[in-house]
C-alpha cells in the first residue's frame, strides 16, 4: 500500500534547498553557536514568511514541504516484519524476531529509511529544521491512525486475529521519546524524537494518554552508533539509558509508546523496551518515522 502524504503548507529557509542531481546529501555537523541559534531561528521564520514555499528536496515551488513528484518518491514500507517493521518481500515475522523475540512488542514505522527520506531526516536533525520533523510526523500519525482503524475492524466478532502491529496501534497509556544526552540536545537545540512525539500525542492519543517526554534519560554521552553492528550497539547502549527515578512509579502495568526518528538495527528499541519492561510496563511499542532495511 502506498500512501502519499498530503502536507499542509509549511515554510522553509532558502538555505535548505537541495539540488536533486546531487547523489549524496552531505550535512554539515557544525551547528551555529548556541547564542545564535534562537535569533537565527527567528530570522529563518521571518524569511520564510516572505519567500514563496519551495520543495525541501528539489527547490521547485511547492504548497507544502515537498512538491508532488518528490512526495511520490518517499519510500513507503509495503511489507515488513510484523514485530520489528524490518522491510521484507512479504509481511511475516523476520528470522531474527523468530529466533530471538525482542523486548518491544512492536515497531510501527511510516517509511523505509532510503532516498529521499534519508535526506529529509538529516536536514531535520543536523541542519536545525524541526518543521521537517513535524511534517514527516504527520505521515506517521496517519499510519498509526490507519492501523487503529484496522484494529477496530478486527475486533470481535471478526474472526481475523490482530497482528502485533495492530495491537501497537491501540492508544497507549503513555507516549514517551528516546532521549538525547543533555550535551547533544544543547548542541542541536532540540530532541528530534521529542518533536515527533509531541505531534503524535496531539494527533493519535486519547484523553487518558499521558505525554511524558522526560520518562527516559540518557546517562552517558555515547559515541556515534553509526559504524557499529547490532551486538556492539547493544553493549554500547545497555548502560546508557534509565527511567527517570521520579517517573518510575508511572510505568507499572502501562502500555507505553516510545517515539524515535529512525530505527536502524533496533538496538536502542531493544534496550529501552527491556528497561521499561523490567520497570513493570505491560507493553512497549516503538513509533518511528523510518525503518532501515537490512544491509546485505
Ligand atoms: Zn521536489
Ligand atoms: Zn523482525
């Protein structure tokens, strides 16, 4: 199934325009100095208000974040593992989940982490464009809402059993997010997962759903996970997350959705879900913008 997101009008700064002919997106990790971040954001918003909207990928005129051709290029996940959302040729449990059932109950992801979605996520995270994250979160909210509708269709007396992903779409008791270490958050100016979580809380939850962005904390300033395999990531991560002591009593018996931007190997999802289950959570789902396909 291919859902083309309909983005509402969103503005952007001229500095984010990319040439579609560029084969690789190279982000600049050097952020502006902290004292300049807010004035620059205000200036960016003021410039946005004056400029016509342009597609965040190809710079052609667009009513929303992307022009229609670029929006059509965003990679949907047609089939995936019913537990970890790993893109697969058909919908089934992947070999890894079959062999070692993960601590999380399910991952719901809106897109496959591939071109051109990866460009947008990098702009969102590293080039200080939180509005891109909010726009992408709309598609994730749609995916979750769609799964909720399917859940309703499957509830008794329907004989069709629910998949783990459909269970994941039942409104959680708590929406939390994968935390950033305070130092990285300070550098970036925001936590990308928190921006997505806030949008999802506004659009997918019930009145009883608690929004607890501070539920989890990052203890260590861990080095980049990018070049590590799954086993190395798990080892690296195990000691670096904790449930905030003040909120520990909130976890017991609760269905918790933890929001992340991209699920790569699933190591962060595994460690966090394990932590929350040990603290008494009844169910832990991971909601992410995108899921990385398996590298061969
Ligand atoms: Zn475009
Ligand atoms: Zn799986």
